[in-house]
C-alpha cells in the first residue's frame, strides 16, 4: 500500500457527498464499464478500443487531481522495487481495484488471472511485454491443479499503450519489463468482489498445439501461505 492510499476496506457507496475527485473519476469509470458490460466483453476489436479509450480518458482526468498526481510522483521518485515489482493501491472497493504497477528492469510478473474482471492497464512510463492466455477446454480433463493455456495476445507496449483483459477472453496474463523500469496504471473492475485468483506456472509446451502451454495452477491463498509471496496485484 502506498502512503497516500485510501482505506481499502472503505466502500464509497452512498457517500457521494464527500468522496474525493480522484475516487469520483474512478467510480465513474467503473460505472461506465458496468453500463456497457455485456456488449463490451465479447473480445471484438471495438471492445478493446472502447476500453482503451476509457482508461486513457480516466488517466487524463485523474491527472488533474492532486491525490493522483502526488501518488504517481511518489512512485516515480521511489527506489526501484527490490522484489522486482510493486503494487501501490489508489482505490479498492466492492467494484474495483485501482493502483500503480511498478516493475524493475527485467522483472517479470508470473501468469495470473483476474476472474470475472475487466482489467485495463495503461503504460505511464517505460516498456513492457504482456502475454495473455485463455484456459482451453482441456482444463477440465487435466484437473484443477493444472491448466492448458491457449495464447490470445502478445504485446510490446510503450508509453500510452494499453493492455486489456476480459472476463472470458485472455483473462490470464503475465508481464515483463523491457529495458528500464516500467510504471503502469492498472484498473480492475469486477462484478463480484473477492473471487480468488490463481497463479500459473508453466510446466512445458502442449505437444499438439503450437504456442499452447501446460501450467500448474495455484490458488492465491495457497501461494501466500506457501512462500509469503507479494501478490497484491
Ligand atoms: Fe494482472
């Protein structure tokens, strides 16, 4: 949690009177996504473009608020994350989780999913590589501890570029910082809070499908208890 982060337990519902402008812009963004949810999660090019426009606009609006500007400056002026990457929360409630994602040179974030979420990332500084996957139907045959991942997208992003993941398309992604440190705005909007994420660790290629990967699938709670890994993002 960043120093300026708001209380993550606090929900802003019913408190429109005194919430900050930063929260207001973030909530407006989430509500815009909810209002268009069904038609924007189908994976069409126009869906990705529309969500990209929304997060780009969100950043422009947020960047006019003192809380956001100060928070971003703090992240940019901070030490490079010693553990490879760092999540600094801006707002977390029953509908969304927004924050800055900060990656050290060469750092990777292992594959993980964002169940039932629309996750949008906007690169604010640096360059980053994003690979996204969908679990293929074979996941049932393999069982709960492993997944067969089908590649959906490979992106090399620079400043102002976006990466979008949808609930049923490319919901699993992993990141790698290319070159210097990278800083991203990451906003996850979900219909149901606290759905547990899973982390995916590649075991090898799937023999018959080029680009497909077989991965061990580990629930976040298990990962936390096993290695005390930083999994805030
Ligand atoms: Fe993620």
